[in-house]
């Protein structure tokens, strides 16, 4: 299956993010899944792609033209898809995904997973969406979503459609058990 991972082109300040990116890449590659991601060779994006490729997985990178002009794309991609804009990139990554993981990252990562959460809320997708909540990284977002439920802006059933995983193992289990049998 295609696992779309949203994550940053930065490393973060703690080596645990690098470790977890390598662990996620290993799981994707060893289980015959395909990574769909932003296509960059830098930061955690590069670490993840390297790990998938090292473990014999396929990697689809989706890069907007202006990143390609800056030569930010990973050189070992199985497939490179070029888009004109960031918005087209996000839409293509979502279109290609059978499941979604938001790794700790910045505002781009947040915007990408927010789009998936919105699509789940609107009934546009039933595909699994996981926030990889390493060391509580996404606890503030979880609290904000809970506040939305409390204040009547989000239905609790819609809130429950988003899974907060404490580690890669938990994220993998959720994805594998949320997919229809024919997609596994």
C-alpha cells in the first residue's frame, strides 16, 4: 500500500526523530509498502526516504517545480512527480495515499495533515490518518481538537477518526488493522 508521510525538511533538535524516521522507513520498506512523501533529500525527509530504499521499498517523491529548481529532490527516488505549486503537491500526495502518517514537523506538515483530517470529517476519505505523537509532540493538537469537541465545533465521532500513535509500532499496527483486507 502507499503510505503517505508528511514530515519536515528539518531534523528537529532531538536525535530520537532521526531514529524514529529510520524505524518508520524500515517498516515501510520491509513490509512491501511504498512511501509517498514530499521528495526532498534534506532533513527528516531524506532520512526517511533513505531508510525505505535501504530496506528495499519504493519511494515516490512529489516536488513542486521551485524545489526542483533548487535541486532539493532525493536522487534515489523510484518515481518523481512534479507539481506547479505546494497546493498541487499536497493534493497529489493525498490522492496517492492509502494511509497517512504525520511525523513531527513544522507548519507544512501541520497543513498537510489538517487537510486529511478535514477530508475525513467531510466523509471524503475513510483512509487511516495517524499522528506520530513521539514524546507527546502532538499533545497540543490533540488538546485543541478536544477543545473543538467541547465547544461544539467538532463532532466527537470525527475526532475519533484521527489516531495518535506514541511510536512507529503503534502507528503501523493501527494502519494494518484499519485497512480493508483487500488493500493490505
